[in-house]
């Protein structure tokens, strides 16, 4: 069984924009943004002090204790 197919019995804790949140399952970055109802095209994500390339969101598996900063683009004039 691959790690991605493993069912985790304990919630995964992530720190997102300074706030600790729990998730029932292990997620990749795309799935996390979907759960948070955030459109990937409008944000930049930093994971543990490293910017994640948008084309890597689907393959970036999040782990217990990860710290994420999600920065939204805001238009205006």
C-alpha cells in the first residue's frame, strides 16, 4: 500500500496563516485549497518558508506540523 493510500487515524495539524487547523486526512496542496474554498490561480503558497510552484500543488503532500502562508492577490485601481 502506498503512503498516499494510507488512512490516518489521527487528525493532521497544519498552521495556516498563523492559525492551527486540523484535517481528518492527509492532503496535497490542491486538495487543501479546495477544502478552504480558495482558487489556486489567485494565491501564492509558502510551505515551511519555501514558495511552492503552482504546478507542484497537486504533488505536494502536506505533513503534520507544516506551516503554510497563503497570500491572496488583490486587484484594484
